[in-house]
């Protein structure tokens, strides 16, 4: 689960249903994202409000902006993701691998 910087949206991943749900303050589901994700394992919201979602089986991290536009990044088995605003980098934890990947954001 991740909360938007404004506190208006709550993002929840569901690996069984392979979806990312967006809920508003009253608990209503306002968006569901699923077409490219397989086995959603983690999400992170950046300070600018972009949501990074791990699809472990699909081997992608999906970047979703506030308008729902998507941009996939192909990675091998991402399990967790975090954006570090101090270094402008994305940190990716992988499954079945004792390595952490670090990507500089351009």
C-alpha cells in the first residue's frame, strides 16, 4: 500500500488479481490497472505523485502518472521498488536474487 503525496489517493497492489487499485478517501475504487502486470508485488509513490508498480512475473516496473499514462521498464523479476529523491534514483529489489538494482533517473 502506498499513499499519494497529497493524501488523496491510496494505491493497493493485489498479486492474486494482478491489479493495482486506486482508492480515494471515502474508500471508493476510482481506478484499476492490470493489463501489463503479472503478480504485482510492490508499489511506491514518488514525491511528484507518479506510481511505480512491480510486476514480478511480467518482469516489468510500470510507471503510472496521475492521468493514468503508463510507461513500462523491463527488468528481471522486480519484487520491490523505491524512488530516492535525494539521489534521483530508483532502487529495485529482485526475487530469487541477492542483488539490488540502482537506476539513475534522467
